[in-house]
C-alpha cells in the first residue's frame, strides 16, 4: 500500500465472529473475558475480527484460527488501534469502526474510517454538532432519506477525520468543516475536512445499503479498494443482538 494508492477495506458482521478464543491472542482473550457487558464484548470481538481478516487478506495469510491469533490488535494510549503481526508492528496503519452489528476495517497510511446508519437525526443533534454551513447543507436536502443521509454523512466524515488527527470526539466536532462532493461512477464521492489551522484532510464516502462509510486520509489517495466484491455490507441487515442480553454477565 503506497501513499498514493487507495486504502484497502473489508466488512464483517456479527454472524462471522467465531466461537471460542483460539483466533485471539492471549491479551485479546483476557481483554474480552474482562468485558462484562455483552454489547461491549460483542463490539470488541467484531472489531478484532474485521481487522484480522483485512490484514490476512492484504498480507496473504490464511484466515484460520492459529494464523488470526498471530495478528494482534492493541490500542495506543489515545485509543487508536494498531496491528502486530507475529509480534512485529505492521508497516501500515489501521482504522476500524462498527455500527449495528457490522464492522469495517481500513488499512492505509494515516487513515480513519467511520460507519453510520442512514437514520433520522434530531434538529438538536444537527444544531449542536454541525457547523452553520453544514446545517445549511442538510436543510437544503429533501426531507426524509436524503436529509437523514446528509446529516449522518457529515457526522461520519467528522469522525473519520478526527481519527486521522488522533483526537477523536474529545475535540469539538464544530472545529472541523466538511465539504461533500457527489458520488462518481465507481460509487465513491470525495470529501474534504477543513480545520482552522493545518492542511485539509481528504477522503472518500459511499453508501452501502443501509450504511454510510467514510474514509479520511492524511494525504490524498485514490478511492478505497474493497477486498471483497461485492462487499457484504451492501446487503447487510443492521443488528442489535446485544439487546437480547443487555445486562452484565
């Protein structure tokens, strides 16, 4: 993955998460066991599976338990994930996101990604988290699906950009300004996220069925490259399985 090529990405759903812990490293298995709430544990496992499968696909490793256990996904002190392969830090960066039973991993250089559902956002949400220009963009869309998609797209782009900046939602989301371009023939649209100081963050967005995926990068790249075509995300059904067992074990 060179600096000017597209990042690689892959999606995984909860149904793909293996039983048992043979596919986890020792540290990951202990971390999973320590998560009492089913929602947090499910999300933790789903995210790791998405990263491990993406790394395996990019590096040519088999996606079987022993090989996956040798791919470890720790978190830096600021929360950002990174990848160890056989104990050695990978030469690429990783970003992972999950929403409603599905996770996406993107591999590249200085990369951030976010996954959102196309769902209604309240006027208070739009007012509190989007800039005035972004609010006008949302208001200019047709009520219903178009307006819901616009609000979630802008929010998602902010989340992806703030991951690139390694600040996450600790930073005021109105401190960055999102500009969106229309989708091209390949299904990807460009985006730009401006900040008060420093160069803009560039990126891409696309709609996959009920989901919106955004990818931000520290330097311009070609559109992201799906490691599976078509991606299962395109026909994915949002899930909230943890609601069946919301309480701690």
